[in-house]
């Protein structure tokens, strides 16, 4: 390893920095609209599937224990963002689903994400943006067990 290599940021950090920028912008928009949701809650919330998710799957996707995910979902439920409903495929199981108030979080977030993506495309250009997306999608194939 050369001194130049030591000064370079690793690829994981280079991917995290823009993600964190976008995440912070979304969190600021939610807060300015009066939503008091923590970063931990938001990271779990964004992993809930469109038809709902079981706690065990949320825990796995969020990389936290079932006990921790239960506590976070409790907080989200008290805030009115999610609810637990019977799983139509298994009466013994429950699904965490997004409520109308939770959908408001999504509606507030989407324009922020779109604006940032437009800024990034303007900065990188359409060709480089397309290449970046293709490279990240290829990496997802080997890094995302929940895709």
C-alpha cells in the first residue's frame, strides 16, 4: 500500500457519503413538516414492504435483533406511522403496514430524493449517472440479500 492509497477513501465510504447527504435532507424535510421520527426509526420504516413486512424480516433487513425491532415498531406505531395487522397468508403471524400518516412521510420524502438525484445527474451528466447506477445495481447483486 502506498501513501496515495492510504489517502484515498474506500469505496464503501464513498458510497455512504452521498447516501448520508440524501438521508439528512429527507430527515430535515420530515422535521420541517412536523414529523418527529428518529434516524433509527426512519431506517426501519424504509424497509417496510408495500404489502407489509413481518417483524423477523424487518429485523433481518435492518440488521438488529427481534427485540430491538419490536421496540422500534412499537415507537412507530405509537406515532401513528405503522400498524400491525394479521398476515392474510398466516393467521398466526402479523404484518407491519404503513398507515395514511406513514404514507405522508413517503410523500414528503420522494420530492427531496428526486431533487437530489436531478442535482447529481446535472453534476455527473446523464452518461456517468447511468454508469454509476449500473455499477451500483451490479454490486447490489452480491451485497443485498434482501433484494
